[in-house]
């Protein structure tokens, strides 16, 4: 039997360590008097989190603006690599908390190096998230988290919500494991682990929002999640509106990518085509290039009355340089004689005006899960811009109605045919699609958000 003089000091040390840990835990919502401003129930505090670039996450920004508009206090947490919406920067109810990016050595697109460095990157992100959610920001009533990315976001979010007495709401844009499967393959052990963790941590959330009815069905029927699991369809913010002819001409004249082609565009000898991308594996831009090469050949030989095309591709991402190399090779080979391709990175305001000035939008989003929807198409329709897009996934008809506000394709030949049909002749079909797209302008983000997310968070009745 141990002598009390031996185990008593050890017991003191153990209790001291436990006391230090308990005292250093993040403060709890409803019990911390340091943040008196949050004591008013009409002004609930909401942490809004995306483990990604805030400036390239429009839906998360719209959430923050809507919460603030209804009197909520928002701590918006994420990376700040690109420009954030100016209304967020100027809103006194929103505080932006930037996350430190992972060291460059931990970021790689190589499949084998990714498997090696991923655990280290996850540990770095987990510590950064825990500190931001637990110590850099006051305790909140709600934590609204974008998913994906899933790892380590949902694990840390669940831990913080347990410690701080916070309600977790997951905003489902897609499934994290399905996106990871694009990089590693669907049978990779990390993908299977990701799916298991995603389902496990999702089951503990207070509520769920999803971008499509199809995704709600999967979450309920296949994942067994309990209500509330609510569809919240994307809608564009007020920046995305149709332009009149004078506004269109003004923008096209000052935009560097369109200015050299103004006479042809305004005389309808050239059509303006726009696509937006993050240059990731779920969008196959070789398909667009093949279609444009075929269109150029068609316009040169069989149908010389077809107009030229100016295609502007906006966005940043890992596969952009490869795309530019392909464009250069095709141009030098004379295979794009009737097509001009430009890339651009624009502010939110100028991107909205580009969409409002275009003749047609293109979406190459293929959907890793089959039930997510591309935000780019929402923005295009918000500007009254008809859309052609890859249509081989379940949720597509929720956004684009065939022959009414757009049309689908599932091959480069199909895309080329759609372009020729819409741009050829008197363009009656294109005008009909534009009229259908203009009808989409009538329903706004507020119309979607207030009765769903606003009611859930107690901000709207």
C-alpha cells in the first residue's frame, strides 16, 4: 500500500492540471458577462464559418449579411485571400476573423504527397479553428458551418458547440467525401474515412440547410438525419441584376477583356460567352475547348454566317495554367480562328456586370455528389442570362428548366450544337431563353433565406 506522503503530491499535481484545463476552456454562451452586448435576445450572436476563402464563398457572405440585416451579431471566420464583399466590410454587425493559411509545404496536388501531408495539414487547421472559434471570438448562440470541407471542420465545430453551449447548423453545399474522391479515387481509405466522419458528426448537429431538394432527400433517406433538414436554394445578391443597353455598353467599353471587340459585339457579329470556374477537377474545361474548336470549324466552313465568339473565363484555381497552355497551342495551330478566349479575375461588381452584358453563360459543373448545384448558374440567371450546362446529375432540373431559361448538354458535340443553334439564324431560341431567365430575377435571396434560415435562427417570424 502506498504511503500518503508518496501519492498526495501526485494527487495535488493531477488536480492542479485538471483545474488549469477547466479554467482555460473557452467561455460558455449565456454565462459570460464580458460580452454584455450579446445579452439582448433580439441580437443573437452567430459564428459563421467557412474553412475556405471568404471572398470566394458567396453563400457564406450572404448568410452573414442576412443575419446582420435582421439584427444578429456576426463573427465571420475564414481565409481572407481575396476581396470580401464591401457590404460586409462596412457592416458594424459583422466582424471578420481571418484564419492563418497552412504552410506552403503542406499544400500539394500530388496524390501521394497529399496522403503524406494531409494529417499534418489537418492538425494545423484544427488548432487554428479551435483557437478562432474558442478564444478569438465571443461565445455565440449559433455556429453556422459550411460543409465541405468536412475535416477537421465538423469535429472542431462539434467540440466548440459542446464546450460553449452553442447550437450547430450545417450548411450543406456538397459532400466532403465526394469531392475528396475526385482527387484520391472513391475507394481510397481516406475517402472512406471522410465519409464515415462526415455522417457521424453530421448526426450531432442541431439543424441542417442544403442547397437542393435532392440533397435534402439524401440526407434524410440515406444518411438518416433528423429534422430540421431544410432546403435553402441559392439566389443571387442584389449586385446581380440585368443591365439596360447603356449600362451594357458602358461596361463593355471599359472592361479590358471586351473593349477591343466592342464594334463586333454591339453589331451582333460576335457573341459574348461567359463561364466562371474555380479550376478544380469537378469541371472539365477540355470539353469547352473541344466545343469551341468544333464551333470555329463549323463557322469557318459549313456555316460561315455564324457569329464569332468571345469567351471570357473568370476565376482562380490550380488548373488554370494548364488551360492557358492548351488555348495557346490551339490558337497557334489555327483551330480557334472564329473564337477568342480570355481569362479574368474581377471584383464582385464587375463580375455581375460582365454576366449582365453577356449573351450566354456556360456551366461545366459535373457535381461530384449528383445533388449539389453550381452557384455560378444562380448568378447568371440573376442577371437574366440564359445558361447552357452539363446536365447529367439529379439536381440540375431544380435550377435550369430545359428550353425555358437554359438547356443542357453531356458532350462537347452537344455543347457545340447548342452554341450553333442559339447563335445561328435570327437567335429566336436565345431570346426565348433570355425571357425565361429574366423571370428568375423576381425571386431574391431574402425571399429564400427569411422563411427558412431566418426563421430557424429566430431572426424572422
